[in-house]
């Protein structure tokens, strides 16, 4: 499996314990099989590290956009990783996760409503290396320098996403008015 990770430097030996602890799939080293996605958020000059991962003999958990995925992310954002696996593969939770978790905690949205919001927008795949065993099977192949990402395309995607999110929130609010 060929994977990509964008950074400001070459990362030949990833540290699975470095970085955010409350990311979508909990602590780990995050990559994507989608080179275009890896490049799209680059600011100024960036480095796209290229890796190969041998999944043989690794425990792998795959998610799709589903209630199981939402629940896993929900608990990870609260630093409660309940999965014991070497590699987690699945969709990236769009920025709605940050917006909805506070609303869920306040009781404004139900888990079902928040999960529906997370289904909005494009679906990109991420992979988290969770164990040293998996990190040892990740081979660095090289790195490419890239220029700043296409800001117009990214902005258009964000605006379309925000419009869809606003429409869905209005439906939720309208439903609450009827009840």
C-alpha cells in the first residue's frame, strides 16, 4: 500500500506518539493513500513523504461513514480509544466534528443528528499507524517538494460544504420547532 504524509520536513522514521492525541482515530501517525488529498492543504512549500506499508501480519480495522465510525471518533475526541489494532483506515471526519461535539455535549444535537452532519461533504481516506509493530512495516520511499495548494479549489469546496451544513442544520432546527 502506497501512502502519503505532508509535512514541512522529510519524516523517514515516523513517531506514532507525536502529534494530536484526540485525532479522528486517536494517537498515531496519520497518512492517506490519496496523493492529491495529501497535497491539497499545503501552505507555501511543503514536503510530501511517500511510504509503502506492508499490511501482512497486522491487525487492521476499516471504517466506512457509519454509526460505528462516528462513535469511534466521538470517543477518540474524548481521549477514549477503545480499539486495539495496529492500523485504522477510514474516512476523515470533516470539520463538523469540532462544531458538533460541543453541541452534542450541550444536548442541542442528538448523536444521530451529529452523525448525519458528518456525512456532508467529500469523503477522503486516512490511515493511522497505531503501534510500533505497524510503524516497523512502514518503509519511507522518498519525498517530493510541492508548491502551495490550489486555494481557489479548496475555498470552493469549503463554501459548498458550509452551504450543505447550513441547510442540514436548518432542517434540524425546523424539525425541533415542529416538536
